[in-house]
C-alpha cells in the first residue's frame, strides 16, 4: 500500500502500469495544495534526447521495494499531459491533467493553484 509520508524514498524507482509493464522512472511528485497530500507523480519517459515528464495520479498506487504500480494502463499514461525534463507545470495546464484521467478539477478556495511540486 502507498504510504504518502514515504514518497521521497520512492524517487528514482521504476513505475509500472496496472499490468506490470514498465512505464518509466519516478522523477518527482506534486501535492494537492488543499490537503498537502501527494496527488500526482511525474514519470520520466522516452529515449535519450526525447525524454519528458508525464503526469500520473498517485491514487491507488501500490508499492514494492523495486517499483511503484499505478492504477492506469501504459497507453493512457503515454498520452497524458507532460512537460520537458527541465520544465515547469503551468497553472493553466492543471485542469488538462485531471481531465485526462477523468478526475474532477477545482482550483484552490481563492483561485490558487491546485498542484505544487516537491
């Protein structure tokens, strides 16, 4: 089971899809600014020269000593919104990430960002 307080220990581990196929490597995570809990991970995907960070929800993640297993298929993850490996998530792109996975998006109570990087 996924223990949010241990997420820093998982950075650099392989990420596998719901079928156990490798998707990439856990690069960082984004927390929900309203709850302070990890909400999305960025997974480093691609080949040399074409690497990118793709967003995947952390809800339903299972952990093992060698990988994180996410609750989505590889194709869904590959088609998800992404940023360059040295890029930043623009606030205007947040709703797109939630929509891709069929999740409800709402900005913070004062209209602030919903996701923050750690």
